[in-house]
C-alpha cells in the first residue's frame, strides 16, 4: 500500500502528480484514457471511479491524474488519495504501455532503437518530472508518431514547443529528415 509522499501540480492545470514512497510498477508505465480501457487494472479503474477523471498514467513512484476542466482539485484530491493508498506497492496489472511504447519493439529497427535511446536519455526523464511520458506509436518514411501520456497528454505545450524540441533533437541526433507527429 503506497504512501503518498507529496502532491505536485504540473504545468498542465488539469493534471496533478502524486509522488509515492513505494513503487506501483517496476520500470513499466501504464496509461489509460478511459475507464473502459482500465477495466483490467484495479488501480486505474478505482481512480476513474472517483469521477471527473479523464486519464490515469503511472509508473515507478508516481501517478498522474488528469481531471475535467470544470472541476477544482479541491473537490477531488482527497477522494483520489484513498484508492492510491489502497493500491498494492508493486502492481502486476496488465501492461498497457511500456516505456518505449506500443509501436516500438527493441531490436526490430536500428533507427527506432536510436530514437528510443535518445528519448530515454533526453526526453522521458523531463516529461516524467512533470508527471508525463511518451510512447512511440509508429515510424514510417521518416515520420515518427508519438503519443504523450499523463500530464503531457492534454498540455498545450506538448502540442507545440515540446513537440518541436523533440523533433529538432531527433533531427540532430538520428535523422535530419524526421518529422515528429503527436497522435
């Protein structure tokens, strides 16, 4: 049963990050956009059942929850703390999205391996610091499709500044013709 060490507001006003004292996963991430997609994950489903939750993202020692825009955090923070405190310390919930993403299979494509390495080293740690993540959805003809998770999933800066920064970084380090598209 994880204890909540801290609650951090993220750059996204509709997302909050619960910092935990114990891990809820061991290196993998879980990302859910609807309660229906979380039916096999008791922790995520219990958070959606609080009401007014639009997405749940968690990994290691943090859980990021996005809420409906017209609901205040004061209304739901305490309600969200209960299912978090009741969760097992390390969950064996089915893996919804691992770090690296559903469209990425290590070793299948050397370009994707390099892209994932750059994302792991230079992008994902910063996104996780703000309660978010990023998965690779696909790559074809110099077009990399990514999906932002957690706080980054509905944050306006992920659609503009962060996306362009990732694209420029990958153009410098991997492929000068790469185009990064958020899906």
